[in-house]
C-alpha cells in the first residue's frame, strides 16, 4: 500500500463525481476494472450456475427414481443453492449495468461445467464432484482477476466459492460412503426398466471449457 496516497479524495471531488454519470448507478469513476470483461466473466459464472441447477435437478429426479433418497436430497439441496448463486450473480450483473444472460441458446458453451446425466448413482456423484471442482477453479481465477478493484463482486464470489467447496466436500463424502450405507443404486441387471430412457450419458452442446 502506498503510504503517500491519501485515504480519500477530497469530499468535494467525490460529490462532484457522484453527480456525473448518474445513469451508471453503482458504477462510479473509481471502478477501475474493464467492465465488459467483468460482465463476460459474471455471465459465464451465471451460465455455469444454471447448468449446475439443471444437472443437480436431473440427478435429483433420477436418484429419487432409483430410491436413493438421501443422495437425492443432497442433490436437491445443491440445486437450490446453485439457484441462489445464479440469482446473486444476476443481481450483481444488473448493478454493474450489464444484462444477465438467460438465453438457453449457447448456455452450455458459456458454462464452464457440463450437463452430464449418467444412469447410475456413483457416476452421478462423480460427475457432480468434477463440476464442483471446475466451479472452484473458475471462481478462484475470477477472484484473482478482480483482485481489490471490485470488493463487492469479490466478496460475493468468495461467498459462493466457499459454498462450492462445501459442495465438493459433500460429493467426496458421498463417494466415500457409497456402497457402505445400503442405499446405493441397484446393480445394472436388476435396474427397473423405467430407468432405461435415461440409461445413457447425455450432453447438451459442445464440451467447450474455458
Ligand atoms: Fe454454485
Ligand atoms: Fe456447487
């Protein structure tokens, strides 16, 4: 920190600046980041969260169908938390005078994580762990990019990152417990035929990763 730097600009300068460009809302001249880049990164994070909601929801209904209630409950809890993250990010994009991108077209290529729905519980848990680890890495990178230049966005992303770390830990624990608690997916040969339509890995869009 530069010792010579005054703690604040003089109050009159701050007041004058605040009256200019009022249409920019929360964006004041002291916002030193490239806003387009921040908005692009936040929209990618938004797409990532939406894909995570969809993936956890798909896994929730599938796991409920194979009677894996406690695992399904965990998927649903995560789906709801990813939805909260999506809402937080969309709100911040709006505060930064951007437009949250909810366009379904291109969603999976904007997203860092993938929409993969395997047909058995172990593979679902693994897929979620992979997605959480992708989210963790990309949030860390965005936080590093933002640095101290936008503390509100940074704080929000740090809070989300902490939840993603919990999610990853939850999935790791489920993986470790898998098969020990008597509630895993049934062996392939005895799986009910109603599960057949989902018995393939589906992907939407290209597997593009940032
Ligand atoms: Fe999330
Ligand atoms: Fe997550």
